[in-house]
């Protein structure tokens, strides 16, 4: 079974995924994928995947979307944490859930070119799985994310997202929560709401907006063309997303992904959804959001050694390029 091990200096948890055991030769660069390679996520190959958790059916008996357990999970859903000491160290069982959301039966259609209705169904599937996993009190956090393109970590070309339910709050999210709570204790306001007010007033880093959401290039963007999608009204948890917001999020996400495609030429990218921990109720200090990061630069020795990021494209310039990009139509 996988296990969590805690770094005693930083308190960061690391997953030792022993079930995915790798030998030195397994880390060599793989050969380019063949266009005719077998795809387990395509229609007709359902028997090659684990039994599905969720299916959105079509009128002809097919499917528009499927959710399945990951065939090679990072964490195992059975058992207990059994946290224990190992001398001065701490470790616990690799408890969690790892699921794959197959976004469409279409193998060659990127997410940004699916219909708004399909993207909205995808977001609703995220929400449904989030709410269901919250019922398991062993889990403290659900991270929903997408890797598009091999350089961004995607092992399969077929459009898909993933979620991992965790028994701990990820360090990056914890840092956001601590900073947001500190700001609220001092000013009695949500720091993300303050960011939105200033960005929408100044306008220099606002890429897009609709009735429910705003896309901004963060002031201290870590990576070129990094953007955040935030609800306009204060919401601490993704759980409170309603149907109207789901549709609005689908429209603005589609628009943003098409603009990134036009400006950067179909870049590999990651997006991650950050929200409050599962077992916490609504609060006034945090604001859920989605971070969209094209994979354009490499993190090298300076970044790893210092914790700094080097971004060669000012967010104001990235905003201008994305605003000026031509898309088929506004969504």
C-alpha cells in the first residue's frame, strides 16, 4: 500500500507510491505516441477500465461522460490511516481516492472545443463527486485537476481530468488558507474579494468576465500566462456551486482555453481547483478558485533551491495578448 511520509523540517507530506514501483530504466524518455495506439478511454473499450462510478448517458445508449477509479491509483481507498512514528519521523498509510473523469467520448476534441453544455456537465460531475466524497470522514480535501498534454503530465491523450481525495490538506492550499485567515483577522475582509475589487477597478489584469466569474492574471504570476478564475460573489467552498454558476463557469473556461490556444498554439497546461477543506463549513476569509497554468517554462535549480519563480512574461502583457485573441464567438 502507498504511504505518506512527513518531512520533519517543513511538515510537508510526501506520497511514497510503492504500488507504482519504478526501476531506473522506467524513467527513460518514452518513445513518441503512435496515432493508432490503443486508447482505454474511448467508447467500446469500457471493459478495459475499472467499473465506472458515474455515467452521463446519451439517448442512444452511449455516454457523454464517465467517472472511473484510476487503474493505477496514487492512493488506496481501503483501510485506515494508522498514523505512526518511525523514530523521529511520522508516517501513515496512503489512504485516499483517485478517480478519472473522462470528459467526452471524442478522442481528439480538446476541452476548450467541447460545447458549453458538455463542459457544464463536466463541472457538475466534479461537483457531484466532491459532494459524495465529502461523506467519507476519513478525507479532509479533494483536489480536482487536469493535465493536458504530455509535458503537463498527461499519460493519455484522450481528454480527461482527475481528482484525488486526501486525508490531509495539501501544503499549497494550507498556505493560502493561512494567508487568507491572517488578512481577515487584520482587516475583517476576504483577501480574494479585495483582490477582485482592485483588479476590476483597475482593469489592467482582467482577461475576461461574465455575470458570475472573473478571469485575472495574478499580480505576482508564477508562470507566463497563468490565470485564475474566481467567482464574483464570495464563496469559500466549491460545494456551494449552483447550476447557473456551473453554466457560467463552463462558458468562461471555454473562452479562456480557446484564447490560450490562439495565443500560444495549443499549449500543454494544468488547472487545479482550490477550495476549503472538506469538513469545514462556509467561512468569510477564503474564496474558492481555479488556477490555469500553461506549461511554457521549466522549473530548474534556482527555483527548486530558492522557492522563487522566474516569470519572463509580465501578467499585464499576458492579459493584453489574451484579451486581443480572436475566438469563434463570446460564450
